[in-house]
C-alpha cells in the first residue's frame, strides 16, 4: 500500500467516524423538525449546556460518571419539555421566521447562561477510556471517536425502531404528517411536541458528553451546531437515514478537503467545504437526499 | 390642522396610497426634521453623537433587511456578509483607485446587490427553512472568502484603512460631521423604502410574501421579483457596510460576522416585520440595548456583585437580554414596537372620549 493511499484511508476513516458523530447531533435536529415542523438553531447550544452540566457535575461536585450522565440526561429532558411548554407551543401556526428567530434567541440566551452560571474556562470532561489510538495499518482510530460512532449508530437504530414500530413513534409520525387529522384521531399533539423536544434533549446530552470529551467544554462547543446544517440539508430535514448519510458525507468531505486543500489555502476549509457542497446539493435536490417533498396548494 | 381622522374616509386610491395621509403627518415630519437636523446635533456631545451615528447606520441596514424579510417574506441570515461585500468593495476602490466616496458607495451597494442576488438564486426553488440555511451558507462562504483571498482582504488581519470621506476640499472627520453625512442617507433610505412599498414592485413583494403560488397565478414573475428583493435588500446592506467602513475608517470582516446578521434580524423582529417605522425603532432599540445594559450594570451591578464579576457579566448579560427580548416580542407582541406605537396612538386618537 502506497503512502498516498494510506493517507487517503486515514482521512476517510476519520471522516466516517466524525461523520457519525455529527449524525448524532443532527438526529436531534431531525427529531424536532420531523415532529413539530420547528427548526432548532440552538442545537449546538443544547450540546454545550449538556456538556457543561455533566462536566461540572464531575469536576465540581465530584459525582461519579454515571451519576453525572444521568444528571445531564435528566436536566436536558426537563429542559426540552419546559422549552416546548413555555416558548414553542405559543409559536405554533406562526410563520417560519418566528420559530427560527425564537431558537436563535434561545441560542443567544444559552450562550450567555453558559459562562455566567457554569464559569467561563474550558472544562475537561474525562471519560474512562484510553487516549491511545488503535493502530490498524495506516489508520489511527481514537477510542473516543469509536465510542461516539457506536453511540450514534445505536441511537439511530433505536429511533428508527421507535418511529417504525412503537405506538408512540407511530403517533408522532401521524402528528408530523398532519396535525389536525392527528388531533381528530385522539392524539394529544402537544404532548408529542414535548416528547420530541425531550428526545432532542437526550440526543444533545449524549452529543455534549462525547464532543465535550473530544473538544473540552466551553462556549465554543456550541460551534458544533454549525456543522449540523449541511448534514441535515444534505440528508433532508425530516429523515433519520438522511441524518446518517448527510453526516457521513459531511464528515468524509470535510476531512478529505481539509487533508488535501488546506496546505494550499492556509486552513479553514473544514468549516467551509460542507456548506459549498450543501449549496450545490440544494440546486439539484431542494429537499435533500431523503427529504419529503412538499406539494403546496394555494 | 392637528386633528386625526375619525374613520377611513378615503375615496380614491391616490388618497389611500398617499405618503402624507393627513396634514398632521407633514407637521410631524417637519418637527422630526428640526429635531434631528437641528436640535440633536447641536446639543449632544461627542459620545452621544457617536451612538446616534451607530444607530443611523443600523437603521439603513434594518430597512434593507425588512424589505426582504418583512415585505417579501424571504428569510436571510446572510446580511452581515452582504455588508462586508459592500465594505470591502468600497475600501478596495478607495485604496487602489483613489476614487471618491460617492463612487465607492454606489459600487459597494451594487456589488452587494449582485452577490445578494446570487445568494438569493436558490430562493426560486427552495423556501422557508431550507432558504434560511442556504443564506447562512452564503454568510459563511463570503466570510471565508474575504478572510482567505488576500486580493480582497488586503492581507494582514484582513483589514483595510480607508480615507475619510470629503466633500470638495472639506474632510468629514468629527462625529458631528459624520452625523449629518449619515443622516442624509437615513432620510434617503426611509423615503426610498416608503416609496418602494407603494409602488408596483412593492405590491408584488407583498403578494409574494402573502402567498407566492397565488402571486404567480395572478401574473407576478416570482423569479424576477424574488431576486429583485434580494438585490434591493442587499444594496441597502452594501450601503450600510460602506457607511460603516467610512465611519470607522477601516474595513474589517470581523465587523460583519454572523452575529451581525442575527442582530439585524432581531432589529426587525423587535421593531416589527413589514414596517418602516418598526425598522427604525428596532434599530434604535437593539443598538442602544448593550449600552443601556452597561450603564445599568455599572450603576447598580456593584450592589450585588464584585467589580470584576460585573465586568465579566456585562457581555453575557447582553446575550441573555438580547435572546430573551427576541423571544418575548415573538410571543407577546409579534408585530413589535411598531404595533405598540400604533396601540398608543389609537388610544389617544379618541381620548378622552372613548366609547
């Protein structure tokens, strides 16, 4: 195997693992859009807050890891329900700009809350796994990325099962499909909206733990949220398989582009290439690869 | 002379569309002109004038964004980048060709309009959330391009020093001179927007906002008008960028990052979507909010916190207040400050003889 090809494989494997970790966060985005037609521009901030809660529970309160994780999950679930009840329920039926701006406002609040109540410094989020990468031929695979990818795959399968076969999942699909008909069938639409936000909270909490371990926890952790947009647009805003495929595409593309182009232009292509790809994809398939095509009537 | 009408008594379309529906409107405009051109610049000191100048710059940008978001119903999270396009176009022209500011201003606006129209092309096929994210992509791509292409950004730190604008041999440099300079453009922007909305183009925009498929069926060329909305709106943004550059004396991409796009969206949400007065009020409100918070914290923050904590708290408090206000207005008063003002006015219209 030539050196050149080994480098390519390294970038590719890295891209796949990172891409799956993007999928985990994108999943939170898709869940909310699928069920409530709301788009969450604060997804990155959700991840940040969850990471802060867990990191602070470990470092300041000295809680064991599993307690901290449970605390993170519980607080994000409560946060998800509360958010739906207090803010988003009031915005049902309003123009898209209203929901977009509400979540942008929420993102702003969370960015202020993070440093104010949790401290401004970067906090470590230690997990009991080694830092030594697995070396397989030319590949270096950090265990945290492997863990992240596995958690991601597990949750994607779990949510896939949930939507296809569980009673609540079917009800949620009905709500997503047509709110009024779902109501007429006796489904408590608002409860499912709350449930969707709580599920997003769960996914964000896990994303916060994994990404927090990888990057350290501070306000900048929320920048992960910017990676989510190309992922969900490429895959389609309302598709779980789309989140996976989009995540893989974005992860692979940004790693390969960064590996080959960065030396020539002085860096930063990683954040930029997925968006170019996204624009091109939008021109060809306006609803993403798996997105539901909306047929409009006057 | 100071009366208001007691009902809708218009019998012609001309009367309905008039800029001055009543004599009192002329008086109000006259009084405002006296205050803003005469009283304020002569009484305010340097610091308050500098605040006023920042407000004027934001007013122009907010008007432009409101044309797109409020009147045409197309969301854009890329206006900060369009401003940077205007800013760097003007700065490069000023440095490389030494061209005078009117040329740079126009060129900056037109270049931003062009870029804005290109970013708006996806709006023909996609709408709503997908469009919002596409414009976000536009913002990030433009930001990256300016930062990495040294031909545009001038290399080190991506900032370019710009000479002060001059009228003949008269150099505009003090805050007071800039105040008048900027205020002229604010007046042009307000009158321009008011007239645009009354025109055929403006009505087409509103039709597209209300129901774009229906608009297409009654014969409005959606492609053309959506791109036109993006172009006009970005022209305003470009002009804002150029003016800001001349005001600061330096073009720097950090002044036009995504936070700026969001600030302008907040201005029109808080002020009121689809309203000229709302854009102005929102721009004033959002620009002065951080300054108000700083004053309040410096005055009262010491009572609760240590001095060092207060300093750390101010930027975070600004973020929280900003977000909370956006959500507050969205839930409680979706039509913004403009609506609040109308409610107050309507209350006093029949005061003290309410039914």
